[in-house]
């Protein structure tokens, strides 16, 4: 079955950087995205990249985070810079075909003061 495999989470000081990666099978995903969920809060969309390259970012991460896909559109990356404590959350990879959605298991990002 389709499985999204995430990596790159960890502990970093405020102002530092992390690079998250999501590996997926070679399916024709229409959209891939990163979501995050902090304790006690709803899951929110962090960044999304569509099949033809249209990108959206959460306002609070604009200018700091960069989302990208590889040439096969089956590997998703989130380059995070200038990290803030409020970025602390579990980050989830998301992908969808025309009919099915897929989630990764999540990778924890912790930003210390």
C-alpha cells in the first residue's frame, strides 16, 4: 500500500534550521503538503504544493519555510529556517490522488528558546 515516510524532525534552538523530508511511492499525487499540530491545537496547513507547482504557505511561516517536490513528485521537502518556539509541533506529510488521501505518521519538531 501507499506509505508516506517522514524524516528530519528533531530539536533545534530558536533561529536554527531543519529540513523535513517525506518519501512516497511513485504515484501520480495531485497535491502534497505539510501540516502540523501542536498540543491542544487543531491541525493546520503549513505549506502545500500542487501538481503544476502552485504553492501556498501559512502566513506565519512565509519567508522562513520553503516547500518543494522532486522531479517525480514523490518526495516532499520542507526547508525550515529562522525557527521559532511557536513552530514546535508534530509535522505531518500529506498527499492525495484524485480519489485517496494519505498521511505520514508525523515527525516531531521542537524549537527551544
